[in-house]
């Protein structure tokens, strides 16, 4: 997501201090840090994590835990030796494992007098604006009541077409949803490297001042064996959070206490800029476009260069079916997506408006048509990566 200002370059010390002083933190832990394909959940690892997060909670910090591990936890009870590839068996494992995972967490935190609440999310919960607001209210209420939310994707109802695919992206979307002060990604890898950590040429990266201009060969980074994510998804998650003004720490799970304190180690990502309005963050990273509007060259220049509103005069075509109030993509004539916005007219209304000025539309169709197709305050520019 582009802005009118240059990325805010903070020093590594400032970013680490911000994480160490953060009051509200989203913590994500991966499957392979909690379990294995042959042994299931690892009680010792779970207890260590619960102890670290309990201490932070008791110190007055709001903790939101994004925990993978439901599918991995269900493998052994179902007699599966490895993570299944097909969705049906993944959902069966998740259905069995989610209860086991939550039981471990609930008992562990209860020993420290901390209440937990399970929040299972689907893509619709963060891509549809009404569901997004409902999720926001749920998290707000839980945190105000002193409950520690434990979040996972609702794998039992997700499909290939509508799923996050990994909990790293889910963590970043939840971090911006709850207005987190920091996000910590815990895994089996101690930091970001220029290649897979086992590669003799790999170089550790301790500080990323501008994640939008981070250049690493993602094909050489590798991925986890029990979980579904990898280093590439963590970089994408860091970028989403950084664009929301949230500093990010990537560290090894066993170093969770140090990571929450911002102590040297791991990799920290500086926030890109000051926090943007929640509606723009939702538009850029969480919304699902319902259609596309194609613009002429003049409209492209006006939107990208002057941050102008989109008028009917600059539209040359549309695709998809959408209603007024839906998020849509704005594309140049060559098909490249330049922006995303909330449209004021449906896909049925727009064809009669192509290339016509507002005064002409008002005279022929009524005064309600003398307005922007997308107002500039409901529009966000997209960078070259599509986000």
C-alpha cells in the first residue's frame, strides 16, 4: 500500500524498544513449535509458552495468541503419521485436534488464574465488512474483560477457495483489527536469513527497516514440515502489520520471553508509517474484491498522482458482479491493478455511466448520479506487488 510519505525508517533499537514496551501484542506460534507428526502435542513446549504469555499478561499486557497446531494435534488420535494433503482429512484432524489444543491451553492458563476464549475465524470474518466489525467487537469485549483470546482458522469449515492458507497472514490481519502495538511471530527458525538457515551462504538479517523494499530469494527460504506456512508467509505477514504501523519481531519459539521484551535476537521489522484508518487497512489487505473497474489513462493519472476520486468519465469497462458498497479493484488499460475502493454504484448501473461527466448524468438520470463512483476517502492505492 503506497502513501504520500516515505517509509518511516526507525533504528533497530527504537523498534525493539517499541516491542518491549508494547501493551497489546499479537503472538503467533506455528504447528512445528508445538507438536510433531509422530508425537502430537508437546506438553513441555506448550507449558513453556503458556508460562511466558501468563507472565506478560500478569504484567498488564493484552495478549492475543494466534495458535496453529489443531491439525497437528489431531494426527496421532486419528492414527495419521503425517499432515494429510487432502482437505477432508485436514478438516477431520482439525475437528479432533482443536479441542485437545484448547484443553491444554485452558488448563495451563487456569493454573495462573487467566481465563481464555477460543476465537475461530474464517476468511469471511475479515473480508466482509459487516463480519469484520463483528469480529472487532468480539475481540474488544474479550480484552476488556481480561480474557486472553486464542485464535485459529476454522479449518473444519474452510475450503480451498476460502481460507487464509496459513496463520501468519491471519495473525497480521488480527493485529491490525485489534490495533496491536506489536506482533511477534514464533517458529522453529531464530531469524530471517537470506536463504535457508542450513545453506552455508545464508546470512542472518537482524533488522528490516523497510519490508516493502526487502529483497530476498523466497524460493531459497524453505517452509515448515508440520505446519502450512514458511518464511515467505512470515515476510508477507510482517509487511501487512508494518503497513498498519505495527512493529514486528520474528524469533524462535524457545526465545518467546526475549522476543516479548524486544531483547537482541531474532529479526525485527520497522513499521512503514503511522497508523492508517482501519477502513483503508481493511481495503488493502483484508477485503475481497467483488469486481473490477477499468480506467482510462487520465483517470489512472488522477488517482495515482493526485489521489483524486474516481468519476464515471474515467471508466472504460467493468467485470464481475457487485453492489453499491462492495470493494472493487481499479485497473489500468493494461490490466495492472492500481487501487482498491468502495464503489457507490452497482455493476448494473455503471455501464450506462461510462465516459460521461457528472452534470450530464444528473440531468439524465437524476441528482443521485451527480457524485463520485468511488470517493477518494474510500480508496487505497496498491503497490507493484498487488498489496
